[in-house]
């Protein structure tokens, strides 16, 4: 599933859509929508995209009086086709080279400049909702702190950790009702960079460790955004570049490989149902 950096990379690359009007919308998967296809089409037709932003792992397209919200889930992709340029974001591309639309295409937006945005999804878990400002605000209330906002202060971070004092620290980092946008990759990487074992109970963390983790999380996320994320693919004239943060991963996905710091084997375990990588020597 794309995490915060991957979704932010998509947001950055889709900025040229701002100001473009939606000239058509079609979908073959009505269950992914909160309106009948025809109704949603009528509501968005000829409306301009005012802003492209992000809510945690969600993409948000602001319209004059409503918001289109997309969650890619496990296998969703957004593919923006503009003349000969194709930009792909989300799940690593499936069946590259297929004509668009293809059997994985669930929805298509056509814009006033002739470009098209395809929502492809192999497993059909992703969704697209058209919400009012109030509906979006209500939905947002179910989530926790966003690590790249001013609200992510040390007191706020400390308070949310204390609310789950008996939980393992990694489980808390994965809890979207506490911290929004962090998934398996960046939880492992942030804990390694902070020198904290993912199994530690929150109540055992010192004030210094909490502060170090609070400082590390935004730093790790920003570094990944700089490198275009871990699971992002960008194709331009069939050549293109890929998100290359995987080259900078310290522990995630590196079980039994040498730790980059101490060269001892990285261990893998399971926490909160997720595969977890850490160094027993460098993380306490």
C-alpha cells in the first residue's frame, strides 16, 4: 500500500491538473463510488480542479464546492496520460505496456486539455468518493496527527503515545487513528533511525527516546519524498524514472542482511500482524 511519501509524490506530479476542467467521467466499478456513476458524472462535469492535496494516504482533489477523495488501498494506481507522457503513481505498475484503458481500469477522468487520469486497481479495494467540505471534515476526525504538519508537536506526540502506553511502539505508529500516513516501511525505518526496538512498550520509552523518535519521523518521510518514495514508478516516453528510496532503506525488507551500522544480521519478526525488521544490536 502506498504510504505518505508515495502519495505525496503523486500529489506533486499531478499539480499541473490544477485549473483543468473535468470534461468526462466514466467508471465500470460502481461499488467503489458513493454515488451512481451517472450522478457523480453530472456533479463533477465542467468543474475545475482547484487544488490537489493529500490527507494521510488519501489523495484529495478540491472542486469549487466539493472534494474528490481517492484511496488507492493495496493495489490501486493513478495513471495520468498527457499526450506522449505517462505518469504512474501508487502500486508498482502491473502489465506495463498495456493499452489504456485495460481490464484493471476502474474509472477514467478526461480533462479540458485532453489528458486522462486512469484509476486502475487489480484487487478492487480502492475507492473514490465525492464529498462536501463537512463530509470530508467528519471523515478526517477519525484519523490522528499528520507528521508533516505544525500540529505534530512534541507535546501532542507524547500525549498520543501515552494514550496507548501498554502497546508496542510500532503498533502505535501503524495506528492511523493516532498517527496518519505511516505504514510498515516508514515505521521500521523511523524506529531504526531512532535506535528504538519495535517491540518496546510505549511506557518503557524515556523522554529522550520519545523526542528522538518525534524528530526522526518527519525527517525519514521527507527524505523518502525527496527520492520519490519507495513504490513509485514514473514513466516518461517509456523511459522515465522510479522512486528510489528503496536504495536508502536501512532495515525494511533486509532480513538477515548486514546492518548498515554494526554489520550484524538484521532480524525479522511480526508485530501487529506485520513483518517487522530491526537490528537487535543498534536498537534498544
